[in-house]
């Protein structure tokens, strides 16, 4: 009896359940959704929204909008193998700047996104082959011994190969090699150093010559010599030697320097000259005054008209002196 009373009391305390329970659900979003990635890897020259986010919609009428959003450029890609960080807020700003109404898009995006450029490492055989191809098309009096690689050379994965753009003489026995990664999308440049023997075909004495003698055709022969600092003032044109008078004795095999024959000066002391500085493919010119006279190939002192600084340079031609940095 007591147990029946307790059961009846319990039933009074439990609220009545409806015949069919109602389940409340959030309506499904039926539009474009954008889900940002915290990390992404890209291969092209620019980072697009499609690289850093998944963009989709269940509606076929949104296909064009989704495709357009994926192509929105967010930033320039980093160098091959390197990374950059993007702020999520900045990414959304770029999307809005392209005319996308963010109020009509359901999105989630990290505070910060990391983007890395894919890469491949260039092997020594590929570097040497590119250099050989360059020298075949642009013959140089050069014998390359060894290309130096201090750290791995990385280029974009979509690069088809590498080619040499230019060579630069840095100091005797060394050159700089300017490489370019060949790509259908963008250009990656890098420079390497190499040890090399450079040489020139220089006129030398075919026999001992005495001071006061006139140089004839039988007295000169062309000899392949290493291009060292000791040869910087050597005369290269036999026409500057033949028919001229020796100003001192020379031995057999000795190069003809500007001070051993009476080569006519192409620059006179006190004359106005052009000072030329070359660094790779870059050339800078300035005005100067020659302090000394000399023929082609001779090193003379000149004064920069602007800075008044006195420097040394090599006469390259009438009124032209090639100098170092100033």
C-alpha cells in the first residue's frame, strides 16, 4: 500500500511528455563557406585564396563565385624553400577588396597563416652543364676549375632548369657566375663563385730586342698567357707595337708593356675623361680629369670632378678610364 502511494506521487512530479517530441535544429547554411588553413605550401609566384583556404558551396549557382574567390591573389610567394606569415584579418581584407561580401559567406580563419614555397635542390651536374652551355655560346678565355656551393641551391619546383646569364671577374683566379632558374611563372636568380684560370692572347717578343730597335713583324708572336695582375698593362694590339721604337731591352717571350715601346698616348695629362665603373652588368660613369698621360692599357691617376678624389684607373680608349669603386 505504501509502495503504491509513493509511485503515484512520483508520477505527479514528472511532467507529461507530448505524444511526439520536437527536436530543435540549427538550419543548414546553404551558401559559400571559407575555411582557412593554418599552414599551406605553394608552388607559384603568388599566394591565392585557394592556396590558404578551402572554399565550397552546395549550390551550383555559386560555382563561378567559388572559382573567382579561389583565384584572388593574397600576396607574393616567398623564395623557394622559405616561408612567410599572413594575418588572417589581412586575408579577409583582400577578399573584401575584391568585391566579395563577407556577410554572405560563412568563414573561419586562423589568426595567422604560414605559407611555404615548394622547392627542389639544384645538383652540381646541372650547374656545370648550364655553365658549359653558356661558354659554348659565349666563348671566354676561361678554364673553370670548381664551382663553390656554400649551402644548398633551392629553386621553385616548377622550374624547368637553370641557365647562366653572365660571368663576372672578381679577382685573379676567381669569377662570379650569375644563374637564372628557367620557369614558366617567375624568375629566380642566384649567384655562385668559382675558381678559374683566365687567359689572354698577348703579343710577346719572339726574340730578345734591344732598346732603340724598331719592332718588326718577325719580332712579335701571340702567346696564350694567364690573365694575372702582372699582365694588366700588357699591350694587346700588335698594331700598337709594330713599327714603334723599343724604349728598353726585352727578353724573348716577354710581353710588350706600355713602357717598353713608344706607344702614342690616347689621354693627355689635364684632359677631361669619362670615369667608368663596372659591376657585373651595371655600368656607372662620371666625369674626371687625367693627372697623367698614357696609351691604351696604362694605369694612370685621375681626379673625380665631383668629389675631387684622386684614384687610379686603366685607360680603355681615347678619353675613357676604367676605375674601381669611388
